[in-house]
């Protein structure tokens, strides 16, 4: 991976997210320290575990941590680091393994400034709608057009009405529209035709059924227990399923 000569990587911004995703489970989180190795702070990585220091600042190819992840020996469980992530780790070590700021005394319950800046936990605020040369149909389009304009791009041509109703119906209900529904939408020349279509799909019981499925999959929903040939029935599990569907609807 090519880095700009002026790019300086830091543990907090560039390395910790990689290690948190792939390595913290066995080396820091939930009190687990395989090999007595804690990767949650730069100085703990340098201190190392049973095998000694994990990095040699300034020399990635001499660092045990780099050797293990670049060879695919670690992590032993879960997804291996990508080539980009390995290159980022190599660059960081070769730069001396810098940190953005002085590290806290202990790693427990510590969130870096970079983690605290994650977009999903920022206060909700109304952004300024960007000005664009092409008149947007709504404020969301203005944000999309502004980003597209940075790359000299614009929207694709509008979809034909048959394609449009198929996209909307599949997205919201997981099912194709009926031929009668397609014909009715194509024949509806009202400016509010699309809005009425969306309202109808959102009001359909199929909407809740389609979108509840994702949540039920995550929760491990099933009508029976499995595990054995007996496969005992969960007689009341349907109440949870129906609750999730009703919540969406």
C-alpha cells in the first residue's frame, strides 16, 4: 500500500481500530490476556507478554506482531488482517510507533478521542444543506449531488416506472409487485404517484415481515430448539416473532 511521505500514523487513529476489531478479544477485552499480552495501549504492546516485546519501534520486519499478522498466524480465530491493514501496521512501526498523545495510566474502560468522535455518538444536529447547481428534489439529494460534483458526476437517468415500482416493492416488502400493481402505477400520471406507492408499501403487513426478518436472524429466532433429532417445538416463540413484525409495522 502506498502512503504519502508526509503521512504520520498514530496508534489511536490508525492502529487501535484494527487491533480492536481483530485482536482485542484475546488480548485485552473481557479480561482475557492470552500469552499475558495486552494490546490496548502502545506501551503495553512494547512491553509485550510471555514472548517479550511485540514491536521494535522503527523496525517492523523485526517486530513479532508484524510477523504474526503478515504471515496469517494471527489472529487464530476470526478474520485475518487485510493487506491494507498489515501495510498500515508496518508503516506505523517503521515510523517509531507514535501515539497521538500521552497514554492513560490504565487501559480499562478507556475510549480514545478518536473513538469518542465516532459519528454515531455525536449530538444530533441539522446540517446546512449544500448549494448545488442542479436543482435537487429534496435536501437529501442536495448532499448527494454535492459529493458527486466533487468527482464531476451527477445522478443516473431516472428509472422507468416499471423499474421504479419493482425497486421500491422489493426494497420495502421483499416481494415483487403484482402485474396489476405495475399496471396501476404506470397508468398513474399524478405527481403524487410515487409518494402514494411508498405510503401503500409502508402500510402493508409485508413491510414488517420483510424487515423483521433481519432482526429475528440476529436474535437467533426459530420455531424449534434444534440440536437433536427430537428438535423440540418452541410453542410460544411465535409471540416474539409477531411482536417484532408489529413493531416495524
